[in-house]
C-alpha cells in the first residue's frame, strides 16, 4: 500500500510532520499506551465524546477499495479531548497501527491528517499519500493528535410559497470533493440532534430539517398540515430540493424518523415526491381524526393538550375544535383516503401500547393491498409489546417481558431496508415475511413457561382467526354461552365531575401511566365501573386482531360515552390492561354525524378497541370493564347533548347495560389457533439441558438440539435474576450446544425460545 508510511515513533497531528523518537519500555511490560487529543477545526477547542479507532495494518490485507476496514479498538475522548488506549504490544502486527477518528458527526481522518471517504477507512483510503502507522512495539505512543471539522452544513431551503425558508442541516460522510451518496432525510418539529450512527457510518448523507415554524425554520407551525398534500407541501419540496444537490447520488432519497417525524413521513408519502424512494415510519399515524384528536369521537385530552402545549402550538386546538365530527376538514388530512397516491415501500414500526398503534397497523395493512405502484406488496411491519418508542426495555408499564421481546436488531433491520432500496444491495430484507408481530403473554416470571411471549411472522395483519363472542351475564359473568334471561341489566351512575381516573394504556405521559397497569384500583373501588369476567381459563386463548364490544345500553341523558377496557386477570388477582377505547354515544351511527340519544331508549353501541395480540394462559381470566369516563386520557362528556366544547353545565347520567336474550351484549375476540396457522402438530421440544457449577462464579450450560414441528428458529436465553432480567448469553442452538456463564448470583434462569413463524416458550428452569 504505497500511501502508508511506517514509523517507530510518537506522532503529531500535523500532516507530514513525523518525529523519529523511539521510546523503549521494559520488555516485561505487555500493555502499552497509545493516546492523543482531538480538537475542533473550527475553534481549536477540545472535543468530548469523539470516537477514535485503531486497527492493525496487517488486518486490512485484502480489503477492497470500497470496503470499510475492520475497526479493532475504539476509545472516546474525555472532557479535555483526550483519548487513551492500553494495548498489548505483544500481539502480532502491533508494529504498524492505523489510527483514525471514527465519529458520526465529524469529518474523519486517518493519522496524521488524511481525509477519509466515510466514517471508517476504506481500502482506497489506505492508498492515499501521507498516512503514517504507529509502531507500538517501540513503546508508548503519545501525541497522536487530530484536528477535525464538524461534518455538517446548514442551508435555508425555500419552500414553494416563495417566502418561507426551512432550517436544513446536512451531514456528509466525507468532505472529499466530487463525492455523492444516497440520502436519508428526517423532518422534525423537535430540536436537531444529528444523525444516527448507523446511517452516517454506512455511507449515507443524513439531512435533518426543522418543520415550518419550529426552531430555525421560518413560518408558523400548523402541526403537520404543511407537511403533506395541502396548499404547502414542505415534505415534497424538501425531497425534490435534495434530489438535485451535488451530494445526492442519483437523486435517491429515503426518509426516517419516529413519532412526529413518522407523521411527517406519512404526510409526505401522500404528496408523492418523485424522488422519494422509501420510508421508515416509527410509531406514527396518517389518520389524525381517529388516532390523534378524536378516537371514538371523544377528544384525546391528555395527549393533545400536553403535546401541543409543549410545542407552543395550542393555537391548533382552536381550529380542531371547530371540527369535532369527521367532516371534509379531516378527510382532506386522512392518508387512508389517498392510498393510491403512496408509491413507496414503507417499514412501519409500532408497539401494542403505543399512542398510534392502530394507525400503524391500518397503514401497513391497507397500503400492502391498496397502495399505489411501488407501495403495494412492499410494506413491512414490526410491532412489539412496547409503549411509545421503548423498543429496548423489557419493562413495559408494570409488566416485565422476556428479553427476546426487545427490538435488539432495530438498527440492523433499518440499515438493511435502506441499503436494499437506496443502494440495491441484496440484504435479504424483502425475503422475510411482511409482518413481524409479538404475541404477548404474562409478565415474568410466569411468562417464562406460560403460552405467549413469542414473535410471529406472517404475510399480513391480522393473522387468520375466528370471531368468538363472550356474552355479558347477570352477576358479572363473561361466557361464551348466550344469555337466556328474558330481562337483565346492570346499571351505574356517571358523573363527569368525578371521572374514572386513567391508569395506563396507550399514553405518552407518565403522570397518567402508560402500558399495562393493574386496573384493580378503579375496577374494585369505584361504583361507576362495571366488570364482566370469565371463569378461570382451563385452556389458553390467543386473540390477535380486531376486538370490539357490542353494548345494548341506554342513558337518561342526551349523550354519554362508553369506555371499554380489555384486561388479563392473573391468578394473584391483578387485572392488567391489554387495550381500551371509547365511543361517544352521539357517534354510534358514524363519526361524520351526530345523533343524540332519546333518554331511556336502548341502543346498540359497537365500541371498537384497538387491535392487539396476546395469549391469556390457563389459570388466568378475561375481563372487560365498562364505564363512561377515562380521564384525562379522554375528555369527560358533560352529558348535556350540547355541541362539543360549548357546554354551559354538566349532568350526572344514569346508564344501563342490557344483557338478556333479546339484547346480547358481548365481547368479540379474534381467536387464533396457533397450530392451525402452520398446519402442524402441537409444540414438541426434544432437549437434554443440564446445568453445572464449575467452581467459583462459573456455570456450564449444556443442551441437545431442539426440534419443533411448528417452528424454524431457536434460541437459548440464560441470565441472572435482576431488576431487568439481564440475559448474559444469547446463542443460536444450531451453532453451539454449550456455553459457560459467569455470575455472582445464586442461580441463573434459562429458557429455550422458538422465534419462527409461530413461536412459543420452550423448557425453562432455574439453576441451583
């Protein structure tokens, strides 16, 4: 490699200056220091948290020109800009070390000052003149210094109105002239935090744009209205501006981002910019009426008031409150009504307890079958047991799920998506089934052995199921047997001034709880909450897909709300929330109209809960709770029948649930037969797992291969008991049949888990 000079020296950060000063340490000392500083090219100040990499030159042999070398060691700078390695000088190849900065927000250099073509040196970089290797066998190497520039430029990009400029930041992998890369764009109303490392580190340009009226962007924040296909089309304009820039390879742009950034993507997709290639939309929706502002026709108070307040955008509610019904205003903003305009593949990521879970599912399913060319049959879904964006924590709400419930490969999946669609690489991402959904089960430790808690891949959502009715009976019984009574009803009083408090669910803010939480404080303590519960289950029941409750009910007021919660009742009495929803009485015939109630008249109300996927094990029970308030998750209905947000008083309602032979109020579950999905026999494991202590803190875990007629992929999980059940080994069974663990705890937990098209929990045990 003609560009590489070798030296037995300390180095400096000045290009071309090499000091031939050997430092000889005692030969008995194997660990030798390599250190230096990293300062800012802009102001000369030390940089904290900058990653420096080291690789032996001998390990780069055979690296192709466009291939990144392997980074063997990394260290980050401290607050003084100092990094330090303590390396073993006796390793082969330590006489020629490549040292380089390896950070995703800076233009990176190979020592002493050779600009790289990306975040990590490539084979072609090693042929550049002026590179110096460090000989660590000669002794400590200090003063290996770098002066690096911020890999970001700023543009104020003009939108189609000819007036408004949006603050747009661009991070390039390299500042070498004449280079271009595919682009990943994120548009956000939040502060610009910079590129994800996995994007900029894999030869993409990352562009981040503040939406209209936010931070450095001009204009007024109109809360997603300017991001889509209305008068202003800022998302479209951003993509098309990027496509003609010299840094954009082939005019190819994909988009990225969670939550609000996901919503801006869905809105952009509906505008169909020609140079948009693909998207990754996390925890988002394209249906603002049903998923953001008025689910079930009632105002989603806590989420929207708090979020808009935090954004200094409460003015949006003045406009929204003029449209409490699903009228033309909302239809113009609903991506589900323009699916044919969407022509790009989208990876949709959601959570069962996410604030937009139904929106994620709806867009995945509908675009997969009804999208425009390029979108149809090119959608992907990943959805797990998560609250908003918490993919990497096993603790969700008040339940602890197995470690395999985490989306540990989220960056790998995203990178595969971008490299397939932007670079044309065969990453295998499109060879996998379109939907990857987690079937929830009980929390740990019961969840180790009980059915549920597995990943299922399938061709779509929901999986095949049978709609199964569970009928409400007198005395609070929920049964698959229809009622036979000639007359039966259960009553309660609903007071909007004393609403049922929210306890968890698909919420964003901690003050009202989020995720699965025990509902006993409201179910058991309040007279305005009615519960119906099955007997203890003798067999597990899985429900995956739509869920609804049909109520035959009456009120003595002109309007009231019906709140339904689906709960999993544990053997210890906990009633853990699974999913919930609300229906405003006046919207029973449609959300585009209002039909007030006739006091005392019995109506049929169908409350559609958000989809979920869960197995209720034997020994548990299924419960629904019925009320008329869930505050402040939803606004409390004043029950006067006055127009929304114009009431002058509130009224207490006397509400009746009728559940007799002529009025079969019922819960409808999408019940799945797991074995029927694959046409295979019941799960059957063959394993011979043994655990032995080797002395001290070492434990030997051995097993035989696992076979299962239904599943294809297997994992051994083992770990020590702790607050987050931190697993300390995760090995494919096919690759190894033994491992050694080190733990200071009294025992370890182990589990065989199948993660194929229809997974399940296998054998489980505790080491002594």
